[in-house]
C-alpha cells in the first residue's frame, strides 16, 4: 500500500500567525497554492486557506450597508449613499488586509504522518472536510499532502 511519504510535498510553505491576510494571500498566490500551515516556535498552531480568507473578508464586508435605488427620483440620494459606502468599503478593506492570520486560521489542525497510507489520509480528509494535511513526524513538519497528491498516487 502506498504511503504518504511517497506522494507528499516535502517543501512546506509555512506562515506566521503575525502575517497579515494581505501578505498570506500574496505568498499563496505567488506560489500557486491554496493553503498553508501556520507555525510558531516550530509548532503548528493552525492552518489557513484562501477559502478561509475569502469567507472572513465576505463576513466583514457583509456588514456594510446595502444600496437601494428604488427609482430615478432618488438617484442623487443613491449617489450620495454610494460615495459613503465606497468610503466605508475602502476603510474596511484596509482594516481587513491588515488583519493577522491568527484571527482567520483554523486552530484545530488535522495532521497525517508520513507512514500512513494514502487511503487513510483520503478518509481523514473526507471525514474532516479538508483539502490538505500537514505531515508531521516526531513533532516536526516533514511535508504536506493535498487531495491532488492523493489523485496522483492513484494514477501512478
């Protein structure tokens, strides 16, 4: 049976809990990855994904007032509202991008070991509805395994 060690990515990108959402999104985007463990003092304290960040931003921006434009007679009022909402939106977005990852990350991290089978890891991902698992051996991160890695292992 194939093990995680055979298909994991040993080059793990880790984020700091003090990285901002903006910095984390930039790193993940540049490396074309969708998530990463959050590490402090060589210990995994969380995991964050692009989806986590999008949900957080959506919740924060969802608090802004909605613009209603019932007719032409209120066009000027609507324009004034839009200017205020635009200003509020810009301020809120600036605050959001400065939010630290520790406020967005998932704190309960499910991990795998390099000796587990690919089937075990696939079941873990399904059970916990996650797309990637840090691989930890003897308390140290040795890799990361994503759903795509599992698919690759089935093909090879």
